[in-house]
């Protein structure tokens, strides 16, 4: 076996060891954690969202929160904006509530829309 082949073999072995270490560290770091995901849903009001914790439904929101009445979001993209904000709040250990201010900051409502 040539010196070049020995170094190639050592390099491949070192790469495999590194990949194994990375894989096992990733597994340990994510052990016991649940994936949160927002999913748009079509409702009788328009669009809403579910917050899924793994395979379980954690939150079901059929209409726009924080505004009077039961009005759905106009699009699945609008629903996802709010659903993803709820997830950010949960991850940050905040209450997963949505305010009128949140909706305004996301560009989903304006002051004139609230006066109607």
C-alpha cells in the first residue's frame, strides 16, 4: 500500500468518525423536543391555522384573533403569518396570544379597518 493510499484511508476514516459524532450530538440535542408547525386550514369563516406539536393539534384558530366577530383570514399566507408569530411566542416562553397591535405590525389590519 502506498503512502498516498494510507493517507486517503486515514482521511476517509476521520471523516466517518466526524460524521458519526455530529449525528449522535444532533440526536442528543433534539431528544425530547417537539416540532411546532403552523398549518393553514380552510374554515367556514375563510382561512385559519392549526399549531401542531408533532402529530398532535396544539391550537386550532378558525378565525382572526383579537378582532370582534368571527372573521377568517383572507388567505392561507395571512393565516400562516399569525400562526408563525404564535410559534415564535411559544418558543420565547411568551403567552401565545395575538393582539390588535400584532395584527397591525404584520400588515393584516389597519386603523380604518378597526373602526368599521
